[in-house]
């Protein structure tokens, strides 16, 4: 059973159908930059149509969306791009201690380039306090980066409040929306966010494609990471992957059409999961119980080590300890640590995440398997 949707989702069949013609049909595989012939022009128009289909549900301007290989690249482009283009104005940048590694490691890199970084800690529920952020700003601050939904806890951050508070300041605001895009509404015409990262494989699109929203590129100049053929307004050169882009646009459209339905489904599954886990007794859910996306459940079972639980469940239920991108090495979650969680609760934390294609039967069965494994491990510990 696959309960690791926060790491990646299966691709929607409709997105696969949308991609196939650009892989197989004569002419449609043409390079979208080869606009000197009709086939290239046809491919280019698919790219531009897809850009508009992605911009529309977020009420953004299509020309403000730059395709990248995913959210890691979009985060790098946003953060390094702003820092390098605006370093003469100031060298202070602000983020949070609970960001994804693709943000944290980018800030670490900039620290080595003599930028001063503030890492804001969340409250014990995993939420950033906007007042703390405001207090951290100085005349030297050029960029603030805060994720919309945390990938380990599902906690929703007060992005609108932060954006409003920064609006009258000369500070760029970047949001990593990898976990929220397609799942929560976002109105870029109303919320003054300057840069927003999106990844298709988190909303039932293909892996290896995403985009960065850059509000009004003239007012938000960025230093590109790559240099080359000038594609994507010179900000992300390289031949565009028409099939990936078409698949992403299709998946994004469906995610928006089904948003309420997918959320309702996730709420039901969350309730059912927590009920089925009652049999395991003594566990605690980590993260804010109200400001959270229902499809990510982070919990710690008393007296049970997460790595032992993952091994016990290995061939039955696919869940994660901490964030999947860090797993392999069993290290305690930097997110839970920043929330002040320690000891057994820290080392016992697992992330269960599900979505559109998860059934109620699967959740009940997974809940049963997890409860049994927890009981076995507790009995073993007593022997
Ligand atoms: N940001 C967050 C919050 C994520 O959850 C992830 C993926 O796990 C990423 C960024 C990286 O996304 P991608 O896999 O598209 O590089």
C-alpha cells in the first residue's frame, strides 16, 4: 500500500494522455524553439497554451511563469537569483528552520557567500509567527522565503499575512508552494507574493517538471543559474520538454477542478486513519491540528522507534520517517526539532500521506497493519 503521497503522487491518467502525442506523433515532438518551421511553431503553441493553463487557476499572468525541472530548481532560481541580483542593496535574507532542504541548503550556500541568514523557528505547533518575522527584518534585508505547507507535518503557514506585512517594504517574498499547489486555492492577483515555486509530481503530474512564478520580471530581476540558448526569457535556458509541460498543465487543471472533492476525500481518510490507529494506543499527532492539510499525518507512537517501524512495515505499507528526501540516512527531523519536539517523540515520528487514489479500504487495512506492527515492537521491547 502506498501512503507516501507527500514524497510523490502517481500521475493522473488524463495527464499521461495529454503527454503522449508530444512523444509519439509526427511533428509534435519538434523543438518548441524551432519556430522557423510549422512543426516547431505547433510545439511552441502547446508550451504557451500550457503556461496559460497553469497561470489561470492562480489568477497570474502567463508570462510570469518560467518552467523548471521542479521545485528544487525553482527554489534555487528564486533564492540565488534574487540574492545575486540584489546583493548591492543588502546581504540579509530570512527563511524558516522548517523549510525543505532545497531551500535550507540554498541559504546555507549563500551564507558561504557572505550573506547573513535568519532562520525563524516555528511555534510548538509548527507555525511561523508573522510578528517574529517582522522583528527579524532590517534595512539590509532583501528576501524572505517561507513555504506554504510543510512537507513533513502538513501545517499551513500564514502566507497571506506575511505577504501583506511585506507589501510596503522593499523586500522580495518567495513562497515554496511544492506541497500546496493544486491542493489549496492561491490567488496571485490578490496576495502580493513575488516568487512562487511549483512542482508537478506533487499534484498528479509527471516528475521532472515544475515552474517558478516571478511577478513582473522587469520589477523582479533575477540572476539566472544557467546560461545558454535564451529559452524561458533567458532565465532557464535549455530545450523545453513539451510533453512534461503538457502533462503538468493537464494535471494542474484537474487538481483545481477537483480541489474541493480531493480535500473532502483526504479529510475522510484522515479521520478513518486516526480511528483505525486507536488500536495502537498511545500516539500523538505532531503539528497544528487546525491549520493543516488533511492528506499529511505526522505522528509519534510512544516507545516505538520510527526506523524499526518502517522496517517492520517495509513490504506492507510505504510510509516515511521525516522527509523522504532525507531518508536513507536516519536522522531526526529538523522540522520537529525546530518545533521543540525531542526524545522518543522525535525519533518515533512517521509521516503517513495519501491522496486522490487512496481508498478507504486501503486506509483501514494500513491502519490495522501499523497498529499490529506497533504492538509487536512494544512487546519485543519488553522482552
Ligand atoms: N519543496 C517542498 C516543500 C517539497 O516537499 C519538495 C519535494 O519533496 C521540494 C521542494 C522539491 O521538489 P522537487 O522534487 O520538484 O524538486
